[in-house]
């Protein structure tokens, strides 16, 4: 599944256009490599998200096609590390 679509279904980033912008700005890494919006993710991939005031590292657990309920969306990934940056 494309990473931008995975973000939308998992509700990590709610819009595919925002996920694409994050990829275009080199804020997303898949297994340590800079991601493009069309890159494919699969179970056990590690994704790092470096945005403004937050760093998030997740592991993909499951890929589902179609619509995913809100309660089910959080089961698609596991948070490995989360760090909020201090803003001066």
C-alpha cells in the first residue's frame, strides 16, 4: 500500500495531500530512507515522521484495503517512540 494512503487509513495524517507534502519535504522515512508519497509500505516496516514539534516512530503491523473504522485504524501500527520538541 502507498504510504500516503496508509497514513490516511491509519489516521496518522488525515489527508493524502498532507501526507504527500510531508514526503516532499523529507519529513518521512521508511526503514531509514527518505520516503516518497508513492512508496509502498508493508508489515514490519519502520516509519519515522519528523514534523514541526513532534517526532514519531511507528512500526506497521497490518495493511487493510478499503475503509477502516476509527477503532480499527489504531491497530494498523504500533508506536515505537514518540517525542515532542520544546518550542521556545
